[in-house]
């Protein structure tokens, strides 16, 4: 066991390596279930999917106008070109009749092209003529345009061809993906079971919001905040309540939770105080992979497992809990749920004020970035103490301050 702090990068690499190489942590262990598309938003596909049909199933018009045959002799003559209109094709109006030579058919966006037609004259480039005796009472159109094959025409399978791959296993389904599946006539999908994540807090001083607080007691917030932070992920969060600083109770509840949860998260009890029992209990009933990261906030983080249940012991200070969840827990949960974690957007910005820092640990300050004339600018959100949940107020980013840099001046890049 390595007790010296490791770097954040090493901690992230160790976690992902274990998740990818350990057979007991692969998403196949979750099992699958078939759900309707309406229930599939945010879920992770367990199988590859291909389209059973062409979309669209027929050649269609991309514009309102007139369907024509580009090779007709009328278009070989000098403009203007005059054609009789022999009918119309509307979306949902059934299959149109074949198009005779040297004629046009009124057509609307999305409507099927009549057999024989290979292009569309858009109505803005066409002049409608009144019927006359010479045209046997037929309406006619006149155009200066010489049409080209395929003009304003959507061929069958223009969006998706039958048999074409749509999505592979491991894809997390968003609204665009669900729309594509529905367009292909797919109404149910096989997805991985939701990852079951148990969350509990530790600390004798913690109470629920409805409790009457004695002197020295505080309202516990980390479980609630973690639940909210993890809600958008493909997971089922299980609230395991508050546990006192009692190693026997911790041992009992951690063992029980590991029997029903895929992942356990705790907040508090992982530092070096006399009342910090989470780490030694984990070492007793499970395996500890690493403890302590050279980063601020969030140095005391315990990562390991209890049988096939992954374990994250997060610090108790609210900011430390959330930052370590963002940087370590969320990417791991995506991986465990069967999909690749989204890459965090990492961009340079100009510091709007000076940032002070005690060298030695990589620091993440809560910040607000905004677009300016010369690029992005960023400021922090005030006092960055790890107990101040309010430091996340109006924050939309984390500002990375290198471990060896004592001060960042206004105008420098971060």
C-alpha cells in the first residue's frame, strides 16, 4: 500500500486501468433489459444496432416546386421552357402516377417523386401560366432554368440505408439518437441495467435538515448534493443515510451495502483524525488501491473495492467532496455503466485578477468564465475554503493552478 500522496493524473489512470482490466468490473456483469424508446433516454446500449429499412423509403422532394425529367427534350431547347402540369404529389398522399415526358408534376417538400422524375424545379424559379386553348385546358409552367439530374431530390436511403450501422454497444442514447432510432422503425432497445450507486455520509456531528440541531451539530448536505450531481448519469443512486463515527457500524453497513450496490460512495472519515474510520475499515473488509492525492481540495480520497463493489471514500468538506466527485468518480461511473466518459472541455482563459496559491499541490478553484473580445476571461468565485459550498455559486468551471506556481498574475493564461 502506498501512503504518500499520488498525483491526480496517476489516480485517474489507476482507476480507469482497473475498470478496463478487471473482469469483475465490466459492464456485462450488470445484465441487460429491454425498454421502450420513451424510457431509453440517457441509457447505455448493450447491443449494436443497424437500420432495418431505408430512410426515407422512397425518393422525395427536398423543396416545394415541380417534379420533372431532366433529360426531356423540352430542356434541350432555348429557354424559356414551358411544360404542362399533369397532377400533384403531396406528402402522405400515396404513390403518384408516372410522369409523362416533357411534363411536370406539382410536388411538395417530403412528397414522393413520381416514377420517371429525377429532379425538382423550385417554385421560386417557376412562373405558373393560365390554361389556354392550345394546352387543352391544362395548367402550364414556364421556367428559365435548365434543371440538372438529382436537383432538390432526396434519394431513397438518403439519411440511412437498410443494414447501415446506427449505434454501437456502449453508446449513451440522447434525444438525437432516439429520434434516429424511431425514424428507422425501432421502438425498443436492449440497454445495460442502471449502475447502482450507494451514497452515505459519516460523522457524529451530522443531522438531517428536519432535526433540531444541538450546539456543534450541522445539517448534512453531501449526500443530497452528490445525488443531484449524479442524477444525469446512467446510474441509480441509493441513499444509505448518515452513519456515526463508529467503526463497528461502518463495518456492518459497508458490508451490507456492498452486497446490493455496484459502487459505494462515502463522504467524511477518510482523513487522519482519531474519528476517521472509513479507510481502516475498508482495508479490513476489502482492498485499498490508493489513499491521498496531491491536490487541493480533496487530498484524502480512499479508492478500493469490497469484493466486486467499487469504493470511493471522499473527503467530508463539501467542496472537497464535489471536486473529487467531478474529477474521479463521475468518469469512473460512466466507464462502469458501459460507456466512455465524456471528455472534459479544457481551454485556456485570461485571469481577470491575481490568484494566490501555496505551492506543493495542484489546486482547483471554482471559477466563472465568459467570452470577451480577445477570448475567454475567468475569475474565481471568492473565498475558496473547502467548507464553503457557496464557492460553487455562479461557478461554471474549475480553474487549474499548477502545483509549483505560487501566484498567477492578472492577465496571465490559466
